[in-house]
C-alpha cells in the first residue's frame, strides 16, 4: 500500500457551502489556518441554485468580513413581503403587505446563495490563494474524541491524503459524513408536500416576494435579478418533475398567484425544474469531541421561512469565535457552549419556518391540517397576521432575522 501524503492545519473544514466558506473566511481574518475539503468540483458548487434571501444580520456580517462588494452592487434590498390569500373560499385573492421597514426598521436582501459562494471562493482561492480542495472522494473523519483528530480522503488526482488538525468542522450538508459520527438525537418533521422550483429568464413584475395561499396549493413569487424570476409551486411528495410541462407550471403559477392587477412575465426556464422535499430536522448536540457540526449538517428547515443559509452562517460565526478563543487563548469555554448557543437560534428558526409552512400550504382535506377545523385555524392565522400589528411585527422580526446572539 502506498503511504498517504500527510499535511497539517489548525481547522479541517468539510464542505464548501456557505457554512464552510464563511467559517474559513472568519478564521482567516482571525489568523487561524484552515483547509476546506469539498466533494464536488468548483463549477458545480458555484452553479447550485438554492437560497435567495439574506437576513439583515447575514448581510451585516458579510459586510464586516469584507466580502460584500458585489452583494452591495447587485443584491436587491427589500423592505417587505406580501401574503396573498382570499378572504373566503372562491373569493378573489388580495395582497397584504408586511412592511418590514415600518415594523422593525430593517429588511432583507435578495441575492442568490450561489453568488455568495462565488464571492467567497473568489476571495479565498483567487485573491488570497488559500486552500480549498475540490473533488475529494471517500472522505473519513478519525479520532474526533482525541486532541489530534484527522481527515483522510482520496484527492482529485487519485492520491491518498491525510490532514491532521486541532478541530474539525462538519459543514458537509444534510447528506454529509459528519452527522452520523456525532450520532446525535434527531428531532424531525416531514411535511406531506414538496416544492417544484423554476428559474425563468423573465423580468420580475413586483419589487418584493409574494407568498400565496391558494386552494390549489401554495405558490411563491421570488426573483434573482432584474432579468430573472424564481418561482415555486407546492406539489405532492414524490412528484416527478417531468410530469410538469412548462405550460402546466405556468398555468399553476397564474392560477395560484392570481390577484387583481398582478401579471406574471413568462420566460424560458434557465435550468430544469427541480423538486425539493420539505422537512424540519434538528440534531443535538452539534458536537462530538473535536468535531463540530454546522449548517445543514446539523439542521434542516423547510424553505418557507428562507432561513437555511442564514442559520448556517449564524452557526459558523459562533464556531469561529469559539475556535479562535480555544486555539489562541487555550480557553475551551466557547467550544463547550457551542451546541447550546447555536440550538437556541436554530429552534427559533425551526418554529418560524414551521409556522410559515403550516400557515401557507394546502393540506390534504382527509388529514388533520386540511380538515374543516385545520382550514379554519389557517384562515384565522392568516387574517390575524395581516391585521394585528403585533402579529405582523412577530413575522417581520423573525423574517429579517433576529440579531446574532439575541436568542
Ligand atoms: P450545503 O450548501 O449543502 O454545503 C455542504 C457542502 O458539503 C459538500 N459535501 C462534502 N464535501 C466533502 N466530503 C463529503 N463527504 C461531503 N458531503 C457533502 C457538499 O458538496 C456541499 O458543497 O450546506 P451549508 O453550507 O450548511 O448551507 C446550507 C444551505 O445550503 C441551505 O440551508 C439553503 O440552501 C436552504 N435554503 C434557503 N436558505 C435561506 O437562508 N434562504 C432561502 O431563501 C432558502 N431557500 C433553500 C431555499 C434550499 C432549497 N433547496 C434546494 C434545498 C430554497 C430551496 C429550494
Ligand atoms: C428563493 O428566492 O429561492 C426563496 C425565497 C424565499 C423563500 C424560499 C426561497 O422563502
């Protein structure tokens, strides 16, 4: 057997998504060395279309990190969203604007997750020449209960490698190798529907996102730029996207988003429609020994609250502070508190995402959520949210993101 090529760093980061790349940048700013290991190639990671909404505290952090130049030029600041629904079954739908600026004095920024990832990779790899290894295979974590953990993998050239480190950050998403090793308790909900998402080459017709509750199912009108619209429709679980022709998708969008004076610009789909299952999941604790989980590796939220990427970034902010304190000052208190600190914000986001999901989707009438009682509760919650300033403020402060450290 050939010998593994050995190297050493302070923090081994598994995964080059938002969690891994923001962590790498925060550590670099504090003078802590890290190596990022990513299973996919750079082109794939940069092209993966996912989230679009950045909370105010996320934008603030990216700005402080010095990686928000393009975000400031191209990101679209929004100061509200619309909830669209009919007062009674069969009645025409109406828009109810939740005015974030008025209610909580701030807003969100619409800027694609893959643009955040591109900016962070350009900063780390192209500008700073710091290590991100793409195309790693058979990655495994070792001795995480000791002070000398390590990571092994086969690199893109087929060479066997080992990285010795002080700390490992498992930022490898929902399907990664880190979470099974921690063997945490899992709290979970799987929802009885999914989202079919499309990206269309069409100018958005509104300045803000529209969340529509409709008898046929939920629909979301979002965007990526002045030329690109991002749209979602609720579909049954296990939907095969090939059963949804372009015409069927546009038809569903026109029906579910119908509202007096509202039009939708159609346009060519830039990529194939995809189906995202909806689930909530929290793994606790988010730590085993010297291995720390962050982002989707530790928790999943349904996308209705637009929280996933923001939570991933909030986690690694806590982790970076804790790691710097441990490695520079020999004080492990931050590492010891990491899981509990993160889980407070995680559960707030889980509740908000569950609340938005439950309020806005159509449930099967044969089930508890969709029977006459369930529909009555849903309608009451929608009306209360848009007529009570207190209820609207609660939605607004959760949507724009509670300040880091506030929960
Ligand atoms: P990621 O982005 O999944 O990155 C994990 C990385 O780890 C790599 N990896 C491995 N690398 C090496 N070895 C292994 N064994 C590995 N296994 C995996 C993967 O290739 C990948 O590059 O996790 P991270 O960094 O925690 O970031 C989480 C976010 O990506 C996710 O929460 C959001 O996309 C969720 N989300 C949204 N979040 C928001 O904040 N706002 C939104 O508006 C929003 N909308 C969405 C969303 C997610 C969606 N989908 C498709 C799931 C809308 C949708 C439709
Ligand atoms: C998106 O633009 O992709 C998006 C926006 C808001 C959400 C989820 C996804 O709640």
